[in-house]
């Protein structure tokens, strides 16, 4: 196992007939072809009794439903497509794959399959000589808890070096998430107040106005903490709290993200509130006595030099009033002669979706003759948000080039599980809440100073989303 610097000369994706491939991968592949990023063979592997023509038809159907068929790019894509049909437990499947790879020396193997199959596929790749000189791209979740995450890492490392492992979380491919790093480190004025001396508290909200959308069987084994907080929102937190990397290479960037997680103590039971929307237990695939959370609010500390003493609050849930992901950083109140009850704190509001917004909240003189104050926002930027197809295109292209900045490293994954694992094992109580509310009443126990900032979505953004 050696460090691989050459671009991948083939893309193999397991689970080629599955739902993820249909909704996300084929649109991303066509976009990569259109951009000139994908010119190597693309080999689908699945156990479906299909042939190559059926896979091509599936790709066409995928693009018709999710993004549109580009005639020129699609013709190039189907020209690159290959197909191997067979059972992942059958060595003959991987002999056929090795034959289909022909003279490829640096394939990228994308495991768009259930985690239970990872070990089988990785072992077969190693035994069939398909892993030599290769990369492996692993779809989240990266385990179910700390122990299973370590087991998964052990399995991957039996056949691949850590530098050849790309743990893909589509959230890290989103431009708004990466824009947080640009905002912090490419604007000199931010550094002046982005620390414990000026920031009073930080809250991150990821709200969804819909339920489990037919994914009850999956969701009832997962829950909000495992589904979005432990991965997506910890990545957002890392981008907010990290120190500037000393170099611009991927390892230097990822080193700083790991340091953030190392500074976070494991979450205490009293700092977590779990909720479940009424009606969840009636969803197909959900247990009638389910104790899985569809909402979670938690408080944590980042005990670093920059953030010691500043509480961070994270909230995520389904069937909330809006679909929106937003960060609210409240600044400490300045010392003035005005009564504290009149003075509102300044804030920085960063919205990641459905549109991207950077806004500063501040006090100003209200209109009229009387001397009175008002609050307002100065909006620095507001523009549409990139979708997940762009994220997959970006991530698959980066993995094939060996650029690992946007992928979770082994130590990062294990630190993230260390933070949430103990409290999940204690199974704190579940509180019910009504749809279209901001969670159960008990969330008051885990509330930022000054209360939660509940995002609202403007009518024009809602109209664009519906269109």
C-alpha cells in the first residue's frame, strides 16, 4: 500500500442499479463528462441480472428525472459505461471486474452500497488484485457508533492506505459549507471579532419542514444525531471554529478540523434534548414504540484557546416550520449608558440554505424626532444555493484526482463519534412535539442566551424552491 498521486484511470461504482446511483450519481457523472472531468471507463457493478444496455437505459431514466439529458454529454457517458453483474460474495464477480478494468492501474472504487457489505467488497477487491494502486470512496454513514467506526476503518485499512480512502459526505461538497472557510480566512475584518473576546454564543440550526419521506426503515435505525449532527453539522462547526491552516494542502486543513473535535468534551445528558414528531411512529418501517429522535438540540463546548467559555448550540429536526440551515453568532453587548434591556446584541448570521446569506445585525437610530434605537441587518450577500448534484460532481472529481480536503479522515470520524457516543448509549428520554413547531417544550433546557433564532424563509425563495 503506497501513497497514490496519479489520477484515477477508471471509476468502478458498486450499487450501480441502486437508488443513490439513480438519484445522484448518474447526474453527477454526466455533469463531469460535460465539464471534461470524466474521460475514463465507468464500470457499474451490481447483482440485478442486468446487461450493459439495461444499465444505459437506467442512466437515461435517471437523467430524465434528475437534472435533464444533455444529448452530447450523455452519448459520451454511455460510451464510457461498462457493467459487471454478480454477487459481491462470489469471487467470480471480481475476476470479471478485473478483466473489465483491462490495463487500468489506478481505479477508484466507489462503494454506493449498504455499510454491511463494505467488508465483503473490500476483501474481494484485495483478493482479486483490484485494490492494488486503487482508491476507495466510501459513502456515509461511517459506522453506527465509535466501535463500528473503528471496525470500518480497520476493514478499509486492510486493503487501502489512509491516503487512498475517501469518506464521502455530500455536505462537504456543498459550496455554502466551503464558503464558511473562505469567509473566515479570506476577509481580514472577521479575525478581529471571531473569538471568545467578542462572541457570546454560536448556534447552528438545520431545519427540515418534511418528515422521513418513506425512509422510515432507515431512519428508525439512525435518528437525527447520527443522520445529520454527528457528520454534517460537526463539519459546519469545524469550519466555524478551526484555526487557519499553516499550509493550503489537504492534511494541514484536516489537521485543524480534527483539533476542533479534540477540544470538545463528550456531550452530557443534561446538555441534550431529543424529540420525536407526532405521527412518526405511524410511518412505514418505524417501530410502534420507537425511541429514535427526529429532533435534537444540544449544547457543547470547544475548549480551545479561541473558544474557551463560548457555548455552541446545535439543533436539527424534521417536521419543523421551515427548511433552512443557518448559523447565528451573537456578539457580546457593548458597555453603554443605555439600559441593558433596550440594547440588543449584534450578530453575524450565515445562512447555508435554501439561499446563501451573510448578514450583520446591529443597532441604529430609529426614524422620527425622538431618540430611540432600532435593530436592523446589513446583508452582505444573498444568492442561490448549489444543489447536491453539484456536490457529488465536485466530490467524485476530487476523489479521482486524489484531492482529499473535502473528505473525512480516520481520526476525524472517530473523534466525532467520541463526542456523541456516550450520551447516545444512555438513551435520554424522547419528548413528543407537533409538526410545524420548533421541537418539544423541553428544548428550553438547552437554549442559547437570548433564545433560539428561528429562521424564516422569504416568499420569493419558497417560490423558487417550489419551481
